[in-house]
C-alpha cells in the first residue's frame, strides 16, 4: 500500500492520484511566481512613474524660459502612430544658457495629433515686444533636464492595484501552501477545525458545538407565532427572485429593442442585414419568454396571498409529534392544496470548471390534502394538523458540498392561475436517545 | 522475500456501531515495518461524505507522533486511542449523500512514502434511505 512519488496522475472526479508532494511544490511555486511578479511590477511602477513625478515636484528648481520653437514628433508604436509634443525652450542657470526640446518628465505621447497640438497651443513663441516668458523647472543636479509641466497623474495610483493584487494573492497563497506543506488531509482538516472553533468562540459561540454540522436555524425560532409557538419563514426570498426576473426582463428587452432599431434601420436604407435579423428574432423570443416568466411570477406572488405556517416546537426530533397551523388568505378557488414534509439531499460537485448542484428528494409525507377549496376574501383558509417526524429519520446536515434538508412544502393548484409551491425550512435533530445530553 | 507492511486497527467492543456521547476506543499497530523507516504516524477519528457531491470531511479527533518531537516510534507496539463521539453528524446512507465515520491511520515513511488504512464504523443507527422510506411520490 505504500505510495511512491508520482509526477503525474489521473483525475478521478474530485480526487487525483498524483503525488501530494509534487502538488504542494507546484502550488507554492505558482504563488511564489505571482508574488515575485507583483513585487517586480510594484518596483518598476514606482521607479518609472512615481519617483520621476516626485522629483519634479520636490527637487526640480523653478525658473523662467523663452519658447523658441514647437514641434510634434511622430513615432510608430505597437498601437500605431503616436504624437509627442516638444517645445524648444531657453533658460539660464547660474549664468549658463540651456536650450533644448522639452515638455514633461514622462515624454508623454498622444494617439491623435490633435492632443499633441492642443498642448503646443498652450505655449506661444517668445516675442521680444511682449516679453512672454513661461515657467519651467530644471534638475539642479543636471540643469539640462527640464520640464514645462509638473504634477501627479491620478490614474497612476489605479495602476498600482494590479501589482498589489498579484502580491496579495501570491503572498496569501504562498503562506497557505507553506502552512500546509507536507501535511496530510486529516492534519489540515484538524487545523481548519481548530481555527473555526476559535472563531466560533470569538464570535460569542454562534456555532452549536453540541450538534456539529446541523444548521442552527436561528431565523426559524426568532419569529413567534400567533397560534403556535413559532412562525416559520418561507425558504428563499420571493422579493429577490421577482427583482432578478424584473431586472433581467428589462435589460434583455432593452437590448432587444436597440437591436430591432438597428435591423429596421438596415431595411430603411435598403441594406437588410439578415444575420442581424436572425439575431434579433432570437433576442425577441427570449425577451417574450422573460416577460411571460415575469408575469407568471407576479401572478403567483400577488394573486395568491401570503402563506403562513406555524409550528408547536422546534427543532424537530424523529419519532415526535408536532402541531402545524396553516393560514392561506386570498380570494381564490383552489383545485388542490397540499402540505407535505419533505427531506431532500443536495450535492454540489465540480464538472470541469463548473460547479453543479443536484437535489434528490428522499422522503415525502403528505400531511394535508384539500380539494375544491373556496377561500373567501374576509376569511382566510385556516387549519391545524399533526406532523409526525418519522422514527429513524436522518437529522438535517450542512457541510461544504453536501446537505440534507427538511422542509414543509405547501403546494397549490389555483383555478386560472399558475401552480404555486412554497417551502418552509425546518431543522431535524437526532432522536433524543441518539445523542448525549 | 520481505512482507508488505500492514496497518492493523482494532476497535473495542463490537467495533461496528458507536453511540453519540460514548467513548470510542481501540488500538492500532503496524506489522512488518522496521522502526527506523517511520517518520511519523497520524491517527484520526473522522467523518467524510461519499456520493455524487464533492467530498466533505471533518476530523473529530487527531493524534500525531513524530520522531522529530523526540523519542523513537515502535510501529509494532499497539497504540491505544480513546475519543468521545459527537452528537452529529450520524452515519447515513442516502441516495446521493453518504456520511461515513472511520478511524484512519496514516504512516509517513522516509522518501515521501505513506501507508494508510482505515476502519469504518457507524455513528448512531439511522437506517439507510432505501430500506426505510418508500418512493411513492417519485
């Protein structure tokens, strides 16, 4: 069973058969390279962008100069022609006259000639009669070096985010890799566990140490009921799902409308673009679908009143009986109203670069069934019934990729309306005899 | 011909079902392994998931013996361990999620080689999904 050092390995789902030592070394090397790149970039940016500007602002000495000539120098760069403004100035330092082409410390070039020309237009040629002199700054260590403008460019500081990000990711990853170097999966898990325990302690014991990996369900018990002890919150936010559907519908159809205008414009000019037309048709079909979905959601949310579910105790335990109260307002005729206790398993897994989630129902117990129900405006449908948690039921479970989830699901088939389903999460603990006090 | 080294893990009692809050005890040793080949030995009581999803794992108890910490490790000598089992998660055999508990022993040898063995046990007695729950609504 001894494993030898392997340089490569097969991928088996989430598990690889390669050498852990080689994987750790590669990981550390990757983050080290990122860190070195970030440091080099930071030094380079600092020395080429910040230091020259700082020297101009704090070390260069101010004097006056005559503008003798102006020109635009053309250079061919990677992005095409670049235009650099250059101004020939004359200034005197310690009785010595200096004359050369200058503008700024970075020798800034422009992609368009107009930008360079606009700079040159700011400086008029020297006229003896007007005595028009301009301010310039020269390097006291080498007076031949001079500029006509100084200051800081704000965007340079934004560029710093790139090397700083590299340094942060590289340093963080390298520390993580070194901390985990040569450690087994169990040792790493134990270290993580201890760190989480410390965090839980620091946060005032929010985690339930008595029942690890069972969700606490604090938001389930923080709302008292009017008939029974707790009012259960509906799982998932109705408002958010409606907002997302609305936002998607608006943005998508706005894009579709712009595309329609382009397509119509092409027809008006007698040059129809049939590829664009096909694209627009596809956009419109999805747009219509989004409107249909939004209307359907609106009908469910607004047309069917708020479902209220209350329960006599929480968390639930296998083999025990609880009372459940249901209140369903809304002036509707319902073909069917169904309440069930449902247990589902959820597993998240990576497939290539995507993370997929699969949910499978493993238990369903029908608690209430009413057919041909008429709900009046002034009198919501109200009913109480028993909930027996099955003996031997698995408790709720929540880990990073896997979950066991219990809920009370209310389903309705409303006349002339879309069917609706609302879930109310409940937490199931192990049976009282199945855990230590 | 030299024999392959083997890790032996024995749990006290019936060694198959543990109950929350009760101690789980046992011992482990390694057969056919010379003491000078061992760098470190780790023993853990842990759970891990199996099934469709990516694996989750958490270590409940962890012990490590390292020659760098001083003293020699005699792999032949049985090493006892005791851990109080937690209330959750209980062992579970569902459709796409399974929770398995085990005692795992990992032996680090020189030149990066490792030996690993584990003894699975059940925490609690939650019946398997297929055996208990009907599929009438599916």
